[in-house]
C-alpha cells in the first residue's frame, strides 16, 4: 500500500507536468512529512549533495564538454565525410553514412542528444538536398544517436558504475559488441527501407578520396584511443580520461582544424554547464527518492515479491526489460536508471546475472526510451533541429525502434555479447 502511494504520487506529479527531477524530490519530501518523519527532512540537503559528489560522476560534465567541443571544432564534419567515402555508395547511402558517423562519434562523446544535434545539423540538410524526405532523415539521425552511450565512453555506464560499484572500465568494454550490433541492425533497416522507397546512393569514392578523408579524420580518432587505452593501461581513471579527452578535443579544434575560436569558448562552456546541471539535478533528486525507498525497505519488498513470483532468470530479465521499456515512454533515461538500479540490481545479481551484463542491458533500454513519446529527449532534439512535428517523426521511427529492441533482447539472452570482451581483456570476475 505504501509502495503504491509513493509511486502514485510520483506519477501524478509527472502527469501534471512537473519536471521529473522536481517530481522525485517533492515526492520524497511529502512522503517524509506524511510518514511523520520531519526530522529526516534535515538530511535532504546532505543527501542531495552526497548524491552528486562521487569522483566517478565528475566524468559526466567532461564528456558533455568533449561532445560540445567536437561539434564546434570540425571533428563531426570530417567524420561525416570519412563515413560518406566509406559507405556512401550503398543503396540509401547517406542513411548508412548517418549510422556509421554515429558509431565513430560514439567513441568520443558518450551523450546521445549531443550526437543527435551534432550529426543532425550536418546530415539532415544534406540528405534533404539529395532527395531524402526530411522526416526519414530526422528519424534516422535520432535512432543512430542512441549508439553514442553504448559504444564507450558512456555517461549511463559512469552512473551505473558509480551506483553499483561495478568497474566502469568493464562496462565500457562491454558496450563495444552491442554498439556494433546496434549499428549493423540499423543499417539493415535503412537498406530495407531505401530499397522499398527507391532512395539514391552516392557515387563510390575513389581510393585517393578515401585515403584523403581518412587522413583528415585521423586526429579525431585520438579521443577514443586516449579514453579506452588510458583506462585499460591504468594511466588514468574514467574521470581523468574524460578530462583528458576534453583537452584533446579543444586542442584539435583550435590548432589542427582551426574551427574553434577563443570567442566560441564562453558559449561552449555555458552549454556544458547547463547540460551538466540538468543531469546533476536529476541525480540529486533521485538520491533523495532512492533514500526514501531504502528507508521504507521498498526495494527489498519488490525483490522478494518478484522472487516469489518466479526465480527463473530468463523470465525475470523479460519482466525487467518490459518494465524499463514502459518507463522509458514516460521518464528520462538517467532518472529511470537512478530509480530502478537499487531495485533491480540486487534481484538480478541474486539469480546470477553479471552486473556488467545488466548495466549494458539497462543502458540500451534507456536509449530506446530516448526515442519514444511523450518524453523521448532525442525525439525532441531532432524534431527541434529538423522542424518535423513529433508524431510524424515518432511514426517514422518505429522500424528503428523494432531493430533496437531486437538488439536489446539479443544482448539480454546472449550475455557473451556483453561480457566476452571485458573477460578477455580484464579477466573473469569471481
């Protein structure tokens, strides 16, 4: 009864249009008052503060900064040109270019919305000029941007690792194969749609053009090498890697490509601060809400209830995935993670699910939620830059959502797709 009341209040506030961060915080405060625990309110500011001061979470603003620097510094433009030379000659060429560009950019920013804006501003006008409908271009840019936080680095992996104590390095490595699988399934979908609709293909690039594009894009490849290589070599932590990647993106943009001016820095930094504050406010509010759930032993009750229902691993994974997909339609991805990690991780660990495996599954769930109305952040981002209304865009997105859902269930029930590389590189955990 108490669980229903707390979550009912949260849903009511969200239904009334209260932002998710405010809804979680307000639900916690009102619940403490209703439970006759006003003394606990004294702990709210402390909990908000402590929820955002983890050293691991410092990586988030740096990854956001790196993405903003890439989009301003010419890195995105050169990666698009490289992808065009590589796959543009396939039927639906610029559609495949969109997917490949996002797969490459995924190794640099770790933020889906940043990738959607960065590639969308370049590729949506280019695709429209080449004869593709704007709604198709916008939908594909949104779908492809979800690869960003799966192929490392990844802001959701940083949050999951911070909350559960799971190695962020192992989570990063676990995202490689699922991210590549996402890209392949999206490209297959693009190919089917392009063949049915008769979309064009680009002229095949010559070997010389491909080599020139590779050389021009080469400095951009330094960022993922710094991030992943530095972490695996033990040179620095994920947080330090994010800071180094930001500095690298700044140096490339200012001194190699020469597209970032000193006058651009205040705007870039302000955008980074604004995005970082939004994320951190959600984390702070979720920490209060999570504390409320723990105080009332709600996660334990839910775990025991589901375990009483079934202890079959495959069925529990199915139930968790369905719950996360439904929540993704109504809540922001990071908020879902912060809300459900304390509930689901103990449950799934108890039945033998590797936390690294579940961390990647949860991240992909949250990415699908970015595309589904009424609260899909990537949906709104590409709608804003393309001027395509939300509902036609959502209708065009459904084949890609199906493809991503297929990928989700493949990695859910074939754990090796996630844990093989971490176990190979870092050893099997006991």
